[in-house]
């Protein structure tokens, strides 16, 4: 559990983790579910900064339907050079040719 969590967050984490384990989830998956839920609650309550630049978009959506920020994040994952200077169409082309 992260250091920035309050005691309430820690209690919520343990309760969700234990509940997920009772439903048959693996320990690793139960911890992930609990942490994501607590962090989501903290974001909704404005107790943590929103990280708007971390996502790569829904993988079920076409590349053309993703935002430039999401495409740049995907290009970063693929280690495509020059991505910061590319426009949307160039990012789409680079990601497709890299995959």
C-alpha cells in the first residue's frame, strides 16, 4: 500500500482485497482490484492529482479515434523516435508500421 494512503484508504483496500479473494480471485489480482478501486476513489475525491497523460486509449478503438496524447503515449511505449514533433496522422502511420 502506498505511503500517501490514509488509514481509511488502507481499511478500504483490505476489505476489497479480502472480498475479491473470497470470490476466487488470485492474491495478485485481488490486490490489483483493491488498489485500483482505492485510487479511483481518491481521484474522485480530489485527494490525488489526475494523470491525464498516462493512457494509451481503448485498444478496441481504431488508432484514428484516439487522441494525439493517447497516440504519443503508445508511441512512447513502442520507443518511436521523434514522436513529440509528429501530428496525429504521422503518429498513426508510425505506430502501424512499428507493430
